[in-house]
C-alpha cells in the first residue's frame, strides 16, 4: 500500500480544483493520491470515470460554443 493512500485514508483527501468545465461542473484531483472527482448532475462529487470525462468534454465544448455565440450576438446587437 502506498504511503500517500495511507495518508488519505487517515487524514482525508486534499482535493484541488483542476478544471472548470462550466460554472457548475468542475473537476478535482487529490494532491496526494491523484484520485479524481467531478461534479455530478445532482451537484455532488463523484469519481471521474472515463465515461464522465467524455461527458465533461462534450459539455465543455457545448458550453464554450454557446458562450462564444452569445458574446457575438451581444456584440452585433450593440453595434446597431
């Protein structure tokens, strides 16, 4: 058993924000054992599986496209 896992078992994980997918969905990684979590659809933290990573990537792409489109719409409407 790794020492970092023992540390996390005794004292708890030390999660750091590693990625903001949207305003509500974020990804976290434990700085000791590198365990990864993400925000679920209910707002709770859940393990970041490969499937959830794919979902987060798609969600991030949709969110970024929508944000850019809304900014362009705002700019074009303020010109006229």
